[in-house]
């Protein structure tokens, strides 16, 4: 796939293009899970100022990590239909400009966390940034088909960051939330990789459907969905939530398991797309159910 001729952008257009590189839709879910972590950690509603500053700080650092991801993968993005319109892939924003803006945005986020939240949250957020932008994007993703399993640890950190922002520590309950997202990430991303496998092959990325085939990947989607089902019940076993959450998450797990099983029995790209979309709904509703149970 050829790279389109870059169009000249005004200053406002460049800022808007950079904002798109921060992946606002993805980061909405990231910040949402961090917020739920904060709400679950506090005995009542957390201090509003700390809640808002922590949310903004985490959002800024997450956005910066996403922009660095786009910067590192700009040549790969240019060869994939899903990502070819990104400003870094089209050459509309230079690498130096992207790097400077990302460091500025991420730096502001870290300063906010240091000055108004606590140092533990700042350091954990910095580690999450490095885990995603450097370890996953630059090292793991082009090197191993299990990249999303290992690199998924950084994507599972937001509720831990939220918990640390309110309590100044990382507890067993926070790690249970971490484990839920950690187990959710492989089936979520592998479903996408299945119906985008040809693009990943052209881009030269060793995603699991490319290196081991779709049937093998579908079996792993089912396996990790079983792991996720077990992890999703940890909040009940730890006493973090009760019957409301339990009833909702059992229904959510049943839907995810059914889709994963159907992919093993008779794969189609349409079914993979449904599974990918359902996985996003699944995680959103699971964390919403945690908070609803807490309120009731």
C-alpha cells in the first residue's frame, strides 16, 4: 500500500491530528477503568479534586503513549488499511514534532500526578507508559506472536493506577482488577487480528493468526476467555462485590464464551468482528457492574 502525499496542515489541524494519534476512543475505556478503580478504592465518593486530577493525568500519559505507538509504527501503519489515515503514516506530522508533543503531554500528566495525587501513582503511570510505548510497541510486537499476552500487562494497569491514586498502595483487590483486563486483552485483540490477518501479514507483523493460523488462534481465544471467566469472579470471592455484579458478569461471561466457542466451530470474519465488538462491551459493562454493585 503506497503512502498518500501529505497535505499541508495548519497549526490547529496539526493539533487535531495529534489528538487523533492519542487514540481518544481507546483511551476513553482506559480512563473509565481507572475511574472505576478510584471509585472502588474509596470508602465513599473520593475527593473530587483528586479524582479529576488523577483522571486527567492518567489520560494525558495514556494519550502520549498512544502517540508514541503511532510514531514507532508509522511505516507499518502506512501499509494497513485500518491505520493508513493516521497523520504519522501519511507524513502530515513529522516524527520530531510527534515525539515533542507526546513528551510534553505525557510530562504534564506525570507532573499533575506528582503534584496533586501521589508519587506511587506517578511512577506506576510512567512504568505503564514505558511498558506500552517501548517494551510492547518497539520490542515485543515485531518480535513474537505472543506480543499481546506479554505486553497486555501495561494495558491492564489503569484500575491499579486509579486504586493507587486513592489509597497510595496496590492491594490484592487492585491486582484482581488488573488480572481481569490482563486476561481480557488477548481474546479481544486476537479477534481483531483474525479478520485483519492479511493486513498484518503485509505489514510483516508476527501476529498469532499470521504465524500459527486462524484455527489455532481461535482455540487460544477460547482458552483465554475461560481464564477471563475465572478472573472475572475474583471480585466476588474477595468480597469486593456481591450478587448484582455476580449476576451481570455471569451473563457477560456466557456471551463471550459462546462467541469464542462459535469461532472455534466455524470461523468467519463476521463472527470475529462480532467477538471484537462484544469484547469492548463486555469490559465496559463489567466495570460498570462493579460500580453499580458498590452503589447498591
